[in-house]
């Protein structure tokens, strides 16, 4: 298993010259109304920034010589926004204080840019460098709050080698990873002149709260834990270090065998074993007090778990957050199978009833999940963003722009076959060294 730091600078300083942003409106008139966002959309209204790297076009593929990537992508955006018209609107607040979308057709923000180097100078997405990558995504300057940031912002940056990067800033309240992936793939299909293979299903009222509301499950993701400081009083003075650890398919198979070796479990998934290993190793690395209650949170795709299942192409957040709780001492002292079993219980807890209860819980409380003494695992490894072909082939690399917050770990797919998983996280320097040791098995 390879571990590498991600705090090194790229060999070349990236200079990007942007043109003035323009608004891209849908190619045809679209509905003008206030678009409902469900309670599953409300909790995660943050801007998610991603980048997609494309090589220069090879000769002989039938494209006109005068068509540039930005022209093709911009024109395709106009067309795909007819189907995804809320992305051309603006966020608003309902009378009951919830986010909604005013479908005004104002347009998505589009920026063309040029870089003064080659794509290969940007470096490896396995070790993202935010100071470099953020130059490839346009930020709305002067926005005082989320409502002043359009739901979709796109930047196409051309490089000297002929390659280019598509950088996107998209509000998570508009869709989860699966929905975002379907949108980007639809946009790419449109650029290639193809019909949408998965048209969006627009009606989010399928996930309205019940009336009267009915909270009949405990929702541990909202539980506020008390942090017990360890003997050294915390890590406030230490610098955060970021590292990425690559787990090959062989290493992941070994990990699953380790989880089952004491006979307590008959099966486990790659995610369950890896999430348990990282949760356990991180708690130990931070030297949490033995009686410190610690929480693991992660999203489960509820699309097929709702009854009836959500329609194909559901445009919105179909994920629900689930959680596992355990004392740090118990997590460290008991075998791996114990931690994996807790993750499995958190997965199986997610049923139609649980998800409806979570929707109603938010309706009653407007609570936000608490991150005290918590690890939040965000899984990008199952998302097929690498399939988005705008006419220049699939991206040579893609992924998030920013490093995870201190309570968050990212699982990213890696390698040409995307069978490996990169685990990317930040920890105080001394804890990171211990974490790396605890990952060995």
C-alpha cells in the first residue's frame, strides 16, 4: 500500500488567464416556476468543485477544425439545460425558510480561460493541490451567501499542449454524486450529438415530508457527542498534513479476509471493510480517550431502497446519511470484525421507513448532522465521472478540487481500471504518522 503526501507543490506554477464570464441560457424556453427541493437536498447546500482533464483531440475523428472545446461544450450546455432547466435558475428561500429554485432561465455561468503550460504540468489528481486546481474552477467573487452563487458554474481552460480542463462548481442541493454524474454524462452525450441515455426525472415531491410527520427511528447522525480531550489537550497548535493512501485490489481483498478471519462475519463489502479500517485507525491515531464516544457517518444511495424505488434519472439527492457509534477504546481493542459489523448495521438500517423518518426528522427539527468526534466518509470511488466524453475521449483524470475537512475522508477510484481506491484525509502531523502505521496489516 502506497502512502504519499499531498502538500507538495507542482513543478510548474500554473498561471491562468480568464475571459469575462458569460451566462449560458437554455436553447429553448423553459418552465418559469419555483422548483421544490426536498429535505434531503436541504442539508448539503455546499458548492462542490470538480475538474476533468482531457487530452488534445487526435486527427481524423470527424470534428471541424474550427470547433474549439469551449465552443462545443458551451453549445451543448445550452441544449442540455433545456432538460435540466433548474440549473439555469437561482436559489431562493421559501416562506418556511427552506431552499428552493426560482426557474428564471437566467443561465449557468460559463468562463473561457487559457493556461501557460501543458496539462502534465498540473500534476496528479491522486494528490490534489487546491492552490493549483482552484485556478481551473471559476469562483463568483463578491457573493455574500450561497443564494448569490448560481447553481452551476463552468470553466473551460485550454492548455498549450492542446488539452483542456473542464472545471465545475455545482451546488450539492441540486444533486448528489449520482445525479451530478448523470448530468455531466448527459451534457457530454449532447456535445457528441447523442440523445440523453438517462433523461432527468424532475419531480422531487416524491420525497416530501409526511403529514403528519412520523419520526420512528433514532437518527444518530444528528447526535451531538461530547469531546473528551486527550492527555496532550488536543492538536490545535499542530499543522494539518494531508496524505493519500492507495489500496490495490489485492490489498482490498486481504482487508476483507482480515475482517472475516475470526468467523464473526460471513461476508463484507470493500466499502464496509475500508470504512471500518479508516475509522478505527483514525481514532487510534488521534489517541482518543477510551470512553470517548466516536461516530462514523456516510451516505447510502436510497434510490433503490425507497418503496417504490425512485425513478431512473431522479434529479436530486437520493442519498441519506447513516451513522455508527462506538467508544474509541472498544473500537481499538475489539477485532476488525466488530468495526465492520457496526458499519454493516448502519448500512442495513437504511430502509424506506428509515429514510422517510429522516425526512420527517428534518421537517420537525431543521437539525444539521453534528461532526464533533465524528468521521464522515465521502465515497467518490463508485461514481463514473471518468466516462464523460465530450468528443475528445474520456477524461485522463478527474476528481474533487479541494482537500477534505478535518472530519472528512475521501475514497477516490484510482488506476487505469479504477479498481484501486485512494484514501485521502488530513490529520495533525503527529497523528498522521501514527495513522499510517495503523493502516498496515
